[in-house]
C-alpha cells in the first residue's frame, strides 16, 4: 500500500486532486480549497470522522462543526 493511501482520509478517490491520483501530495487539494476559501475534508475528519451530513467545507462550517463535535 502506498504512503498516500495510508495518510489521506478523503473518501473521494475519483477526485483528480486526491493524493492517491498523482505524485504531488496534498498540495493540489489544499490549493483548490484555499482558492475556494474552504478547508480540506481531512480537517473536518480530524474533529469527527463522520462528515456525512456536511454539504459545504467553508471556514464558518468548520467552526460550527467543531463546536458541535467537541468532546466526541
């Protein structure tokens, strides 16, 4: 198993920016997220692995998600 497969927690393996699909690490995903003023899904999954109810990954939605999941 490749290091990128062990590290990346993104469930969207079809995404061309997923580190599993190229040799540039997380850079492409993070660049896209910064351009869109979002955070990568791995930040949310650090707070709680279940992100199934999320429909946006903005800074505001991260703060709300963090506050709702403290201590879980």
